[in-house]
C-alpha cells in the first residue's frame, strides 16, 4: 500500500504551515497501543452495576403481561426495568428515544426492559428468565414497489429535496441514439464497528448526570438528551474521548443509551454499565436501509449525455423516518440538460435506520457509476473517455461554479498509475480457471455547511484548545493539534487539545466528512481572536473564543470532494468466487493536514467499499421482521485476507471555500465509488453485469 501526492498548484497564503502537512505520528497512539486509552465501557467508576436488555420477540403488538418473579430471585439482581417503573421522559422529535414509555411493541428486537445486577453474568441470565406475553398484531416488513403506503418525504437526510426535475427526460430519451434502462439494489447494511456500543450512566441526585458513551459528538448528544431527561444542558455531562469506530451508528443517540440512563436513575447513585452484544447491534443502533433504484440514461451518437433519470425507492421505519439522500450525487456528477431524480419511501415495521458511511453518495454512486459504464459500452467509448466527455463546467442543477473540481485529473492520473492501457476487451484475459478484468468509477462527497465553536485558554505555559470534537480513530487528536499550532504560530508541544466532552464548545458531529474543515475553521478564528486580544506573550488565564466563519463567496460555489477508484478483479470460472486483486484510489482532497491520517481514511473507505461489494448481505425474514444473520458469523465483514494491495494517491490543491486551511472532507469519498469499480471490473472479466449488492458467487453462476 502506498500514498503519494502531486505538488500543490496553489498555496494557502493565510496559513503558516509548520505542522500542517507534516507526517505527524498519532499523538494518541501510545495510549491506544498500551491499552490506557479509556473507551466508554472502560471508564473507571466505583462499584458499577450491569445492565442486560430484554427485547421483543414479536414484530408488532402490545405487551399483555411481564413475568419476572424467577428473574428477581437470581443472586445479584438489583431491579428489573420495564415500562411499568421507567422514568417519564419528556417529548422529543425522535420517537426512537421514547424508550419504555408505553407497552407498545413496534418491531422485533425492540428494547422492552432490562435487568440490573451486580455482575454482567447475573444480568444476562436473569434477563433470559423474563417472560413476556403479547397481544400480537399483523406486521408488515416486506418491500413492495406498489406498497399502498408508499409516500414522498418532505426532505431527505442532510436537508435536500427528495425530487428534482429539469427539462423533459422522456422526450430526450426518445431522441437518444444510445440509451439504457436498468435497476440496481442492495439489502440492509450494518455498521459493525470494532468497539461495540456501550455506555456508563451515573445519576447523582435529581439534577446531575454523567454519561460515558461511544459518541461521535458529545456536545450534540448533550443537547439532545438533556431535554429528554428534563434537565438543563449543564446538568448532563457527556464524555467520549475515544471511540472505536462509528461510521454513522454513533452519530446520534439511540435507544440503548436512553435505556442505560433510565436504569441508572432507578439505582442512583450507583453507576450502570451497558455493552450491547453483537447480535443486539442489528436491531438497536441503526443501519443503511434497503434501497432500489431505476435508472434511465440517454446519449447522442457522439456519446454526449442528453438525459439522466434516477428513481429511488427505499424502506423506512414506521417509528422514525429516515430518507437516504441517494439522489444527491446524481445532481452534481455529469452534464445533461434533461434530468430527473425522485425519492419514495416504503414504511415498514422495522427498527429505525440511520446514516452510514457516505449516506446517499454510497448507494447513489454505486448505481450511477455502473450505469455510466453500461452506457459507455453502448456508445462504443472507453469508460474513462465517456466520463471525461460528460464532465460539467458548472454544477448541472444549480449552475454554480465548482470551488475546486479535479475529477478529470483524478481519472487521467489514476488511469496512468493503474495501468489502464493494459485493460483487455471483455473476457480477454484468462489465467487457468480465473478471468481477470479492470473497472473504474468516479467518487464524490459534498461539503456540508459547518457550525463549530472553539475556546483557547493559556494555562501553565500551554494553549488549551477546547472544542467539542470527537476522534473515532480518524486522527482528530493529532490533526486538530497541528492546525492549532499553526494558527497560533507555536510548536505542536505547546498545544493541549481538549475534545470529547459535552461541556466543551459545541462543534457538531464527527460525521459527514465535515469534521476537519469545520473544526479547524473554528480553531483558526479562535486563534486569531486570541492573538488579537493577548498578543504573542499572553498572561496565565488569557482566553478567547472563535467560531466557524464562511467566506463571503462560499454560497456562490458548489463545493465537493472528488476522486476516482480503479479495481482489478479475478473471477473463478469454477466457483464464481470474486477476489479484488488490486485497487487504486486517487482523490482531490484539498490541503492534506496529515498525510498519515489522510491515507488511513482513504484506505479505510476503500476497505469498507470492498467489504460491501463482495460480502455484506442481510437476510430479512419477513415472517418475523428479523435479520436472521445478525452476527459477524453470518454477516461477513471483510477481514485482512479479503483485502488486496491498495494504492492511495491524492492531488493536493487547497480549497479556500472549505475553510482557512483549504482542507476538504476525506472520510467518506474513499468508499463511494468502490462497489461500482468492482462491478465494472467483474463485467470486464466475465461479460456479466451485476447490479445488486453484494456480488456473491451465486449471482455469477446463475
């Protein structure tokens, strides 16, 4: 695996780069490799009690009776929490968080209670003895295109419009010389982070609560949870200095966190600890919903796109709506005068979904980039040539100029580095039982409007940089210190970074690939305020605050990160097995704050993309509303042996519209085009077009 960067075309004159851009080893690395970095479940608390959930065994209905006498006899059991003795929560916008507030059952696996005990073993055993009887109702968990309750959401995730129409797609398709129509789909997908979801809650009196949790944004969580508990924000402290992966599942609080808070109130002031089993993750912390897409594309005799139409239908929970913004990348990627994107939801009796790495862009680009390959073949053009030919000069839907868009460079430079010229015709390379092929796909992820605050305090000879950021293993502990050092024009050793606590200045989530440019923007402006107020020789206790500031021109640009993925695969003619043998990613990522952590993000994204492309598949049994392969034995996530040699490259050109450092978001763009590149490589190897994730052997042997 390698990482290289071309020389920047421009420099950011507003920043002195002493630390930024340097290959700084992770500052939190020693704690992690020595096991001294405290994750949520490992936080030191005195005499904790342990919690084990009781979950629904039906898909829809109402609790009729709870029999817990035998469970209460188990040695060490302190109490059993159900809707009968749960604390009354305040109304909230999220029905998912209204835990144990009624006897109603909304989906299989829903939290209906919990056992609190002196040991985790006692809690788990006692929970197995609790018997619940129900008045069961008929559930609906089957996806149907003609579902009678099908509807159009008002907005999709991140606030976009569900539909957009420009021109006349139907008329343009009738005139098109070359056209395709195809459908693409994937099942539910699950985050499966290395660190299980866990929490410790402590109630000290009626108005003082401490929560240790696996959170992608402690300050944002406090803002959500405090009102739910009837507390002021200052009465709830959320602490999450280290997170072992999240990928969106830890972006917002879920029901297990509320369950832990309710249990802790019941046995206050004793701390209560919860760690979900891997099986419980598949019902209670979100997932990417099932999504089906119908695509129609048309081009003229020269291969110029005239029409793009994407019609998306996806599932949502009746408990809480989640509409994946699958249509978003289509609106920005390629030039075509006639355009249509639509989103429809099928409400089912399923657990709530949530955002998962590259929400919208992942499923949208998976289908778009396969469809583009199909039309390129129909036009008789090389897939890269076809994409370059249809590059837009301005944003195709809002007509704004792009701030920095180097997709052409990513495609052309990536092709040269990958050896695209050695690509054979379909089925043209065979070695023994293996067919080999190459594929390409573009990648993108948008800029999200940031909102962060930062406070800098000078104490004991160090600059304490306080910001409610979170580090999910992405390197925030390191890169934010680097940015602060340059903004204050001091050495890295002079910075004391403080993140991962809810009482720090609100900084938004570590999600949406906006953490780095959002947080460093706030840090930069806090540093300017600090120097303006206190100069270069501050006194002890000197402080200043700053917040994210957008440039005056920011709203006039279309702002995105771009990239290209290249994949080589081999396919067995005997078993249908697919192996990715090589992969290369090249990205237009703005200024790279730390090449070590940037490379890690790109590698992680491509690894997750290969996993989704070849392995990850949920099997939902509609009779019970249950994902039957709800563990890591049945739901396979890529292991080391599944991942080939991966090359990472980037073209570094700072984008000032993203913030003072010119850094773009990197966390999600590494995954968005990967499954499409794999699918296109499979086609080049075999002549078989796969449009449904994952690309398992049975689909090649049909």
